[in-house]
C-alpha cells in the first residue's frame, strides 16, 4: 500500500487558478481537492436577471471532464443562508444556491459540499431534494458540520450544564437528513475541533454515513523532528473514522510542508486493522452495509457457490468437530448408550432397512446422523472426530438437495470408501430409518438462529434419534440490539429484494455485514430453542405426541425486550444475532461480544422499522417479537414502543416476508 491508496483531499479556500491548485495537490499525492464553485473574482450581484450574461464563475474548460468528475469536490458558497429569517435574504440566497447547483449539475462533480451552521435547515433540505429529483446523475451531497459547536460550548461549559449542548451539530445533521428521508446520496463531513466530545457522542457518529473528516491544520503541532502531528485523542478519532471508510480533507493555513500532512494521515491510516489479520475483515471486504435476502435452504436448493463459501469457514467445522468428539467420548464412557438401540415406532412409513446398504464393520459402532449434510463437511468432521477419539462410527448423511447428494455419493465412492458412510437422499422430516442415531449433527442455522427453520426440521426428524440421544446443536438463541443506521435503513428502503417495494422491504429481515451502525443499547436475547425438544403438555401434564408418535412441539414464540436509552438518538431498527451451544462447552456465536473469532459463515441480520423513531436519553424502548407458524410457513412480526410513539405491527400475517416449510 502506498500513499496514493488512501483517499485524502486538500481544501483550497480560494482557487485563483484551479488547474494550478489541482496540479499541486496531485503532485503531493492528494487524491482530490475541495474548491469553491464560485470563483472569487465573480461575486454575484444581489439582483438576479440583471441582463448580465453568464460570468458568475470560471469556464468549465479550465479542467478536463475527467478531472471534474473524479478530482473536484465543489464547495457551495458558505455564506448562503437559504433559511434566513429575513425574506429578502432568503430569496436572494435561494436564487444563488440554485444557480450554483445548476452549474454543478453540468460539471458532473463526484460530490458537492454544503455547511450547516444551525438546526433550522428546512428550506435547504427542500432545495436539495428538488436538485436530486431533477438530476439524472446528481452529485453526492457532503454536509459539513462541526464536531463540536463552539458557540454552545462557551455558553454551557461555564455553568457545567449537562452534555446536551455537545449534541447540537449531530441534531442539525440528523434532523436535516431526516427531512431528506435519509437519502443515501447525502452524507456528513465532520470538521474535527480542538475540543472533542465524549466517547459516546463520538461513537454515535459512527452510525452516520460519515463521508469525510476535515482535519484543520491548526490542530497539528510540530514534533521534535519538525513534522506536524496530532494529539493522541485526535489520532484516535481520525483512525476510528477511517476504519468506517471516511476520507480525510486537510484544511487551513499551511503551517508545514503540505505533503507532510498527507504523510502523517497515511501513517494513521496504516493503523487500521489489517484485513489479513482478521478472516472476517478480509472476507467481508466489499460487502460492508450490502443487504442480502436471507437464504431459505429448506424451501430452495443451495447452489455450489454457496456451499463453497460455507466450506471456507476455518472455525465452524472445527467447533463442530470438537463437539462431536466430546459427544463420542461421553457415549463411549457410557457403554449402555451403545447397546441401547431402541426404535421409536413410526406409524405411517415403512422404515428403510439400513443393513442392506451398510458395509460390515467389526465391533459396535456409534451411529451419527448428519442431517442436512450439504456436500459433506460435517461428515468429514465426524470422521475426524472418530479418528481422534478412536471410536467406530457409522455415519448416515441425510440431504434433500439432489445436487449435494451427487457430491456426497461421489465422496462415499472415492474418499470415504473405507469408512462406514451412507447417504440417504430426502427430507429429514419425512425420512424413516431402521436404525436410530446416537448423535444427530446438523447445521440449519440462519443469522438469527432459527430463521432457516432448524426447529421445524429437527423436530420433524426427532424420530431418527434414540431416546436419550444427543443433538448437536443442543441449544440456540436469537438476540437483538436497537441500532441507529440511516445508511442501512435507506438501503433497505430501496433494496432489490423479494418484493422491491419500500413498505415490504421495511418488513423484511436482511443479512448484512453492518459497518455504518451505532448500537443504541446492549444486545439482548429474544428466542431460545432446544433439541431434542420437549413436547407440549396436556392439562394433566402429559407430553403430547403427533400422529407419528413424536413429541408435539410448539415453535411459536413471543418475546418482549426493553432497553433504557442512554443518549438521544434515532432508531432505525435492530441488529440481530445468534449463539449456539453445540455440545458440552463448545459454542459458536455471532453475538458481537462473544463472536467466535475468525468464524465467517454468518453476517448479522438487520431488522428495520418502517419509520425511524427519535429516542431521548431516559426513554425506554420496548420491542415485542413474534415467531408465527402455520402449516405452510414461518414468519416474524414485530412492534416497537418508545414513550407515546408506537410503530405499526410489522409484517402482519407474514404479508411481506416469510420462510416456507
Ligand atoms: C446451511 S446448509 C449446511 C450444509 C452443511 N452441513 C455445511 O455445514 O456446510 C443446510 C443444508 O441442509 C439441507 N437441508 C435443509 N433442510 C433440510 C431437510 N428438511 N432435510 C434434508 N436436508 C435439509 C440443505 O439442503 C443444505 O444442504
């Protein structure tokens, strides 16, 4: 990596010769410049339509089209106040702003920069909204706000009031962005200030689409060797923003050689965690904040590329292998388990006689059924565990995807020919076998635990397990945390999903590697599933059975979770996660605080709410989630309450998203 790999711009307050400014910045390896749209020589007359032709700025021929479209961020005149209380000023400035926007539209700039200096920006939002609506290829809008509002700082710090004045620039931005319906073409640019707000306030910015951080040269001091450097606190802010893909803009008087600032920014950039050191970071590269529709491996047949991706996980199969090994040891230690092959009567279907298909092996074998075996990685993990524990195993791989069955059968012929492995094609819920398993192993987990219908599949296959047999996994739980993320919310609104309909998209779960989000409160548990599952009990406390004699389970759930809000924010939905006890102490988790290091198989879930909710410090967020089941499908519904605000019930009757049984 070199300096030219980072995106760092240099701001010019005035650009008497734009070409010369750009040449200088590129010469020092800056990637772009921020330059005023209006050339200083051409300050405009106060009265529009004076008959003067053109001439409010320079000709677009001073730069090549490519430079305009890749190297220039156009700064709109900062003095324009289209929300002024004075009508004549407001109108005049509106005319000037429209003139500048129209000119930018013709240049095709990658971004234009405007400043917010207070909280009243409705007219500005309205003008930008119509700019975006009237433009085929609108530039991104970079909205500059100070990290700290120095005016309020002065007023309040003396009286040692609460921290609320610190919040103001975030409010300006957040209200402005809300007016624009969280348009993803609009991002924020933070101007670093000498005083920094608290960590909580800084973290809240990480949920916002921070496009760039402006680092004023006045914040640098000179180190012993004569180079400009930032204080440790400022370094941390810049690095954390860069981790969230923010670009840097160097602004202000040159107190040092201009190339030294870039060299310093490059050194900070090198401190970002290296994807090569973290499998999840390198795997997720390019997928940040990209929404995907959750897989439905039960209703659909996965393709070979999806299996390929699963099988690259360096951790998941290792954890399974350890869990299986432990289960084999425990069963081996408990000799009775091996002989205890009692068969549950399955009423309707004739059991398939496995002995006909089985290779004869000497001694007793522990029967391990891999349910939903895919292309066989859990069969491999079982055989490895058997080798490690020196145990005889007979592996029965059940799989309903015909393409995966082809791969399994080939492996039995070619790789596992000396092992006792057989493949049973079919749906585990309707498979009836003469032998029963000591251990069933499955991985039917979605990013929210049960959302790939593991409970329904495993309950349907309960007749394959001996009484007292072991299920790996044994327990899985789903979790949520309320989050602020205008970016994910805006992406969900317009995502190309199963419905392509804004209302339905916001009633759908999305799989996403969330980068631009801020947790409003901690992660809490929602639903739990255990296997083997207990059946429902009747009024006499007796476990009920279904028509096949299997425990009659109920996988509907509802759960209400509450959080105290610690800081004003806007809630856009929930981050969703799961963790899972495989067997004994072996776990896998994607819950942020307990995430299995290096495990890449699952990105989290984003659960949006239809209308973002403003939440204030001291409020209680209460959310209820329902897992609903009918004969054909499973779906979630959810509702959120904050004070006297309440959302509608999301996804009522599964009208927008469902998982098919
Ligand atoms: C998430 S994949 C896991 C595959 C493999 N065990 C792995 O870890 O790579 C789930 C697999 O279970 C299969 N599956 C899902 N529901 C099933 C069912 N009811 N009966 C049989 N196979 C099922 C799918 O076809 C898919 O191959």
